[in-house]
C-alpha cells in the first residue's frame, strides 16, 4: 500500500514538473513572437510569466486537478481541468489591473492560456494511451512501457513475464471491460494476450492493442504458442449448449478455465470479478423462472405458514414469499439454528415484514394446534420431512411417524381451523419408490389427494427432483471430499439424476400451489439428466487437483440407479405454464386412507423397523425393491441418458 501511494505521489509531482516546463516553453514562444523580450524588466517578468503560472497552478490545486489519477481519467477529469484553467484566465485578467506594468493584449494572454490548456490536455491523453498500451504483451507495448517509466518515474513493480497470461473468450462489452480493467491496473496479476470471438466484424482486428482471434484460429496449439495459462469466459449471453461446447473444448487445453461475471450466479454487491466456474453452472442448463405476476398477487396480504421453514427448500420458500408482500409469514421448524438464520436474513432485507418463528415438530398435535389457533394461517406449505434416503432405511418408524402421520396432523388441522389452501412438497422418489423415504412421500400424496375429495380446503402436492446445493445433496458432499484430499465416493459410475436449483424448486411449489384448483399432483419438466460421474470429474478439474480418485462404492440401500423421468407429456395434463404438468392419479376414499393408516400405526407400535417396512410396502402398492426398479427403468432410460 505504501509503495502504491509512493507511485501515485511520484506521478503527481512529475506531472506538475511537465506542466511547468510546458508553460515555460509556450510563454517563451509567445513572448518571443511578440518581441516582448526587448526592454523586459523584472516586473514585466513577474506580470507576464510568474503571475499567470501562479494563477494556473492555484486554480488547478483548488480544483484538485492534481489529485486525479489520469490513467483512469474520463471526460469529467478533462472538463475539470478546462474549468480550472478558464477561472485562472479570468483571475489573471483581474489581477493585471493591480500590476503597475503594461498589460498584455487580451488576445495574447488568451492565446497563452489556450495553448497551455491544449498542451496539458494532450499530455494527459498521451499518458493515458501510453499507460494502457504499456500493459499489453506486444513489442510496441513494452516500448511504450519503457518510455512511461522513464518520464513518469514509475519503477516496474512486477515484470510482465511473471503475470498470468490469459485469453478472453468474448470480445463484447463484458470481455472488453475485463481487458481494460486489467490493462489499467499495473498491479494486476493478469495480462490479456488475446480475445476469442465469433463476430466477423471483430476478428482480425485489435481492441486496446489486443488481437481478436476467431474460434477456428484459437486452436489449442495456438494457445500454447501464446503461452496462455488461463482462459476466461466473458460471454454473459450465450446458449447453454454453446457454452458447454466451448467449455469442453478449452478444458482439454490444460489451462485453468474461469468465468467473468457469468449471469447465472450474481456476485456480491453487483460487482464483477474473475472466478472459478460454479459447479451449478457446469450443468449448462438455462435457469428456469416459473414465477409470474399472478403467483405474486395470490400470496399478497395472506397469512402463510411454512413447516420445515429452516431447511433448504423451506428457507427459500420464505425468501420468495417475502418478496410477494404477504400479510404474515410463520416459519415453523424443529431445528432452531436453521430457522434463526432465515429469520435474521429476512429481518435485514425487509424490516417491515411481519415474520414469526415457532419451534415445534409437526408430529406434536398439541403444539401444532396452538400454532393454528394463534395465527389462523390461510395458506399452509408443508416442507417438513425426513428426506435422507439411506438414513430413513434404518429409521423406518421415524420416517413413517414424521412424514406420514405428521402430514396427516397438518391436513386435519387445516380443516379444523379453516385454512384456504394446503400445499405439500413432494419428491420424484415417490414415483415407483424403492426406499422408505420415497414410499412415505407417496403415502403423503395419497393422503393429500384423498383429503381433496372430502374436505373444504384446496389441496395440492408438487414433485421435483434433486436440488442443487441442498443439505445432504451430492455437490456439498463432493466438495468436502475434494477439500479433504479425496477420494470422491460414487455409488455407481452409471448413475444419472435430474437436477434443479433451490430457487426453481421453491418457485415451482409456489406457482403450482397458486394455480391449484383442488387435488392436483404437480410435476416439473426438469430437462435433461446429468451423469454424476461427469459432475464429479468437473468438480475435481475445477478444484485444480490432479490426484483425486473417484471410487465406486455401490448403490446405497434403497437407491435407484436411474431416476425415472417425471414428465411423460403423453400421460400428463398440461397447465398454463409449459414446464408444469399434472399427474393423472385417482384419489382414494377417506375410508381407504384410514385403513392404510391403521396398518401403519399398528406396525409402528411394534417398535420393529422391519415390520414397519413391510407394512409400508403393503399400503403403497408401487413400493418395490431397488433391484427390480433398476433393471426395469435402466433398460428404458440408459440409451437416452448416455446420449446427452
């Protein structure tokens, strides 16, 4: 920092010196051309030379002209210099009335001030131009850099040879902005060597002295010849498939691949910076935006209760709802730490939001009744559930009591206390479930659909797939394993999954709930499947590590090899949103549901997880073994999945 201040001070005094020399040369030329040297006395010297110089520097100092860093100077900097010199000219004319010597003609003094101003402007523009060019890796740039150091007194802080040489993908506004930022910053660790762009009007030309190559010219061999060390994507508006194609190509160069201000992930404070690709971006899918004005209007001025509000999905539901101006949000969860974090976040973002927090389990009927009695929620979103597949395989009774009987309690209280709408968060694992967690969720869907046939509340359930970055998901696990030096544990190298982001999942729940008429089971078109092996390989590559192994450990209890495709358009009803469909499913009667619940209740009373699992299989007809489903679905999905 001290060194940087020293450099700025050095440049400032150098500029004062050159301004003085410039004024002296112009003054001598004008006086000489006007034959003013003859009979020039000491008082004339003061009036014609010293006084205008004092006026100019006094006004420039008062106007803080020399406090500006001219290498970054814009139009406002030059305007400030012009105003300062204009005031100096007027001040000089006024002071000349008080000097007892012959006055210079106004035209001559105007010429002197104008030529001095023109020279000062030209000198600063030249300095800015030389500074920019000196940071480019060309012979011309190095020559100008040498001149700059000689005339400005700047010592070369860091050799260009030690800077990281980068190629910028995209010569548009963002890419050029990045190059300009790096060129202007002499302390930057990076130096732009070339642009790569597909625009015919740019290819073959130069921007800030940096050549623009076409995509065909930017071969891996040419990048090696230019000693490119890193490749930076600066293309904010590009098709996901095209971006994936470019990434796959350039990652094979051996260079580190980074991104600058990529649109899918907003940087803090809106500031751009160069960073690694986020793993979510490496899925190369366009983020889905399923929220609309109609959805926002529906939740406005409503009292909304969110169970499981401290979880990954629940907390995002709270964030989304907070933007819709609800009358009140009640966040309910048994885990106080998660709820506290959400509460503090929302309080900071909206001080006027009426936010309440309740710590309770949805299996505690008395506690839940108190919450319903106190707040009288109009909309209830049930996001509370045990969701970890392997853990629930060994805790079957707990999964049944929390997921199934907890949901049943909420449904009954909605009817008892006159809620308008109940929305349940479900999962794609409820489709032909192979595990306890999926089977309990399927039973919850049946409870909700049955309630829609005999109750006064409007009911709906929403299914979605794996959520990126949620607690317990694969990406945080892989990150921890890489940070610990590996290995990455993969259940099966053939495994594929459908992914969506937390905001997408939350928006889906909110919009589908708002459009529900009664009893719908909504599903989302989640696009193309993702190979988990490829995801792991990309994460290792992003980390910069080369010695992380990927170990296949076998499928976990209850785990599917391939997630089944949720959206088969020929079997589903469409909605007004092209991404949301309705599952055609016949609701069971209230008596049928009660019989199933009695079977589960008796099984749980035994305290034996195996008995409870068998009971769950008897009440959920689609609950099958993982081996059976893996074999059946694998034959259907494998070919499509591996052609992605």
